């Protein structure tokens, strides 16, 4: 069984508008993003199947699911590249450099997925569906 620990902290941006009105969808997206920054999880791969395990919950199942979904969606796209770097007979500096480049692309994928899922969750909550 291959265990891959992925602690992804993606910087969230945005400033909440100062208002005493009811929270907007944008406000909800910001709150979800703040909570998601505290989420931690790992991926476990066995027999070609990848599953996510939450290691540090946000206390909100829907937000935890965003973290897992992003990892399960994005990591497999880069797993072969990470494995190829590990099995290559390059020096440590080259391997680290290559891993850093792959990690940046993985982080970009995760951030994009987080953003889509945060918006979808905020929309569902605004509509009273979640």
C-alpha cells in the first residue's frame, strides 16, 4: 500500500466587505476558504484505487469534502511524474527541483478545484440546499 501524505495549504485571497447586511455568497466563499486552510488530509492508494482520509477536520463535512475532492482529483494527474522523478537516477538537487516544479502545478490544480467547489458550496448554502 502506498501512502502519500499531502498537506496542501493553498493561500486564499479576498477581503470581506464591511457590511451589516446578511452574508453574501462572496462572504460565504471567504469563510469556507478560511476553514479549508485548516483542513489536512492524506491520500492512500491501494490496488490502483485512491482514497482520501481527513487527518484534521474543519468541523464541517462539506468543507472537508472539498479538501478531499481536490486531492483525489488532482494528485493522480501528477502521480506518474512524481514516481518517475523518484525512480530516476538523478542527483538529489535535480530530483528536488523537479519535484518542486511538479508540486507547483499540483498546487495550482488543487487551488483551482478548491475555488470551483467553494463557489458551488456557497451557492448551495445560499439556496438552502446544504
